[in-house]
C-alpha cells in the first residue's frame, strides 16, 4: 500500500524553529503525519509549537524513535544536516532545501553510498502517501488515495498532475518529488523499481525536465524491468539552450538534455508520452481505462 | 555566473596556472600603453561573455603598440555578433591585450560535473582549438576523461595520465601535470560549474600556457564567494533579467509575445510549452516562487509587462503555499497601479481558489479566467494575436 512512507513513519524535522520548518511541520501534522519533533542546535530541551526540540539528530532519534528526517535547513547548512541524519542511522532523509551547492552534494552522495540511508532531494517538494503521511511542502488536500505512482523532478508541476488525476477520480499510491538539482539522492530508477514492486501501484506517471540524462536512464530501466503502464511528460520543450530554467539541473548544455531527445527515449521503450501538460491526467486515465497493460 | 576572459585569467594566475602576460583596457590609448610595456606582438581580444569572437572580428593581432591602439579602437564599442550572443549582438566595453604566443601545439582541457556519475570529470584532448562537441562526435578516442574522487579529488596519477594523453613530454609534461593539478584546485576552491581551456598551448620555446579561459560558477555556491559576485558584469545580461534578480524573481527573457507568470520552475517551463502548443510564443520564463508576496507579484507583473513585445499575459499558478486569494490581491493591485490595458488570462488552482476567482470577477478589471491550463493557453494566444493586429 504505497512506497517509502506511510502512517507508521515517524518524522523528525531538522530546522524546525525556522519559518519554513515551523509552517510545514504544522501542515504535515495536520495531514495526519506523525511528526515527533525537531532539531535546532542550541534550542534542545525547549518546546516549539508543541513539538519537542533536540540539539542533535542522534539525541532526537534515541528519544523519539524517528525514522525519517525532513530537512528545512538553509543551503549553507543543508549538506551537514543530511550527513548528521545519516550518521544517526536515519533510514529516510528528505531534503526540501533549494540552493545547495553542487560540490556539497557530490560529497554527500559519496558519503551516503553503500550506507543504510536513502536521501530524497534536495530541492524537492518531498513525498506523500495520500491518506497516510505527507512529508513535504505539497498541498495535501489535492491528493486522493489510489493506485497511480507519481515521480517527478518538479514541484508545482507535480501538484498540477495530481490535481488532474484526482479530478478524474484517479488516486495516487505515493507521489515522490526527487528534486531539480543536478546531483540528487534518489533517481527516477530507484523510485520506478519501488513502484514496480508495490502491489498497490497500478500505473506510473513520470515527469522529467530538460538537462542531464536521468530520463534516458529511467527509460532504459523501464524497458528492462517495468511491466506496469508508464506515462511520461518532459517540461522545457521550448527552453533555450544554455540557460538555467530555475532549477539548477534544468539546463540544456552542449546541445544535450533536450526535451525532444528525452521524449524519444521514452517513446522508444513503450512509455506513453504526453505532449501537452494539460493532458497528463487524461492520458493516465486513457492508458488505465483501455487496459492495464503497458502500451506500445 | 560567467566572467570575462581577463577575470578568468587573473584567477588562473592566482592559482599558479600560466597565462600569457597581458592586461585589460577600456580605451585605445590604454591598449597602446599595455602593448608598449609588453614590447612584442600582441593579441587584442574583445571581452564579452560569448564564444566565437575570432570569426566575428573580435580578436586581432597587432605587430606593435600603434597597431594595438588601432585594433582596440576598431573593437571597442563595436556590436559583436556571434552564434552565442543575442541576435542584436553585445557592445564591447573592454579588450584584453596580451603578448602573442608562438604556438607549437594546441590542446584542450576542461573540468565540469558528470551528473550521471555524480562527481567531477576532467577532460583533455590533443585536438585543441576545435569545438569539443565536434571532436567528441567525430573522434571520441581523442578525448581522455578522468573522473575524480568525490572526497579526495584529482589524484596525481590521474593528472599524469591526462598529461601523457595530451602527448606532453619532458619539461612540458612536468608543466602540464602542475597546470592540471592547479586548475583543478581552482575548480574546486571557487565552486566552478565549468572550467574550459581551449586552447591550451605548447609554445615553440616549450612552455605550456592557457591561451583562452572560460569559467562559470555554481550560482548556488555564490553565497560563499563574495569575491566572485564582485566580478559580475550586468552589462552582459538582459536588463530585465537583472531587474528581476533584485526581487528574487527567476526571470529569463525570450522572443515571443505572451508574457508568463507562474509559480515553480517545472510548471513555468510547462506553461511555456503549452503556449507554443497553442500556436503562440512565450515572451519569458518567470518563476515567482512558492511563497510569493503581493509585492513580488506586483514587481513580476511590472517587469514582464515592461517588455515591449508582450501583447498579453498568462498567469498560471498552482497555489499550495501561495494562496489564490493572495495571488488575486497581488494581481488586482498590480493591474490597477500599473494601469495595464493589455489582456490578462488568469488560471489558478489550489488553496482558496473560489475566493480568489470571486475577487478577480468582482474587481471590475478586464481579466479573463480559465479553468485549466490548456484553455488558458488557447485564450491568451488568441488575445495576443488580436492585440497584435489591433
């Protein structure tokens, strides 16, 4: 019934006393997520908006049994916050922070490799299993319990597709925002594998962006390992080369990473691609309505 | 962020990477003085943030100080047009005057991020002076790559392999290894997203020099490099991009006539795409961010509507944190304050959408609302066309 997070997930918010951390810790709790407290170095022992605060992640894990870190620490401290969560043995680390230097992420990714922690993000909206747990900044009310797994590099565009799905009465198993940075913790491939293995996910909606080759690699994985229907959209079909389109990772460099290339790679492996972002929900409905099989 | 060649060369020198002796000039007289000091043949190079300068007449060889002055007076103030500049070109405000080198061989060296491997890669090729994309396509065996260790960096044996691969020997080999190591030190220390030396040359007297230098930096890391922020040249950027960056807005000017205001980078790109699919052309990319205030929305509106090409505006907002009623408030205030007469199509969804729609409907302003982004795009493209004819 979903992937990565559910009603048993115990969330610790790093940077809970900041403006963003406070706001979203409360929204997550309202949704029904088990938010066990937070960490702000120097404010340990206090209570903030009803949440207990600890000085270190290690202490917090011991005291609360948290198994998921949700990070709102500003860019200069974000890499360190991820490392601290990993050091405390946190199985899942979700980093919302936008603007983490790429060189920091290269080191963090290497430090986490082979270890027990999975990182989602940075520069991502987080993830949500509708009806169970919202661990991130997405508006909870647009989601609906169901069988479509959503994985995306973008934030608001993910809300857009969720809205389109919900309006057609197509609920979601889990929605994962993997983030818009060039180096991130969890790739499309890892999320696709989880959706493929999740008995309650019946179809997968994948939203990519220009820049890099993550979508091409995901397409190769779909060909070899995914039997569930996959619908894909790539934004940035009209983006000019050499310009960073908001996200650090969304840039067409050296003529590589165009939307057209990515759409072709997806189509070549039988992923149903969507030309217009207004048709994402309708396409999933069509693919699921006609048959439950992958379309050629 | 990009910097000029003369700024890049100063950084190279600071990190012990040899570059030809030279200096920057913003008048022909100053160029003459520099050439006089150098006392040799010189190269006068236009300083703009774009490649392809040589073919466009932005680089000239001069035999002496008088020649340097003449070359500088031709280049300074010219509107340089290369495949990498905007169609109208960029005005040249300064030139770099350097000692001309007697070149024996031209090589290529660059450093950047390999996204797939999530680490830094150093690339070298004995086929210097050419477009590296062409080399990669035609003769991929001529490119040598060394992926660096994420924590340990570039090992000495890797620097040696690169230098051997470049065909360097003897004294030039030693210089090459040192240069590669120092350049990688610069790449890491300054959070570069790209360092490209094309060409790296071996001179006839056996020296290894960076003849050109292209540096760009990770924008996310600029907070820890105030020394680099000071090198920013806003003359090289679109004035509207510069204005938007003052208000924390992510704006990129494009060539179309439909202005776009969107929250979130992915949705902003998707909005541009859907305008194109509806038969129009987006005038800009604009991400107002997740928690935009009414002031930011007003500034965003002012900036995108000050582009004279814009004939109609499409607002596409999925309000999560950004509530639709606050968006409506910002839009109404902006349209009133700026006295905007061009058509505006608003598509909004999410938190407090009913209240937001009601506010727009009751504002008495000529705002067209659209229930989804497909309908909104069709409407705004039609309105932009009508406005163009009228």
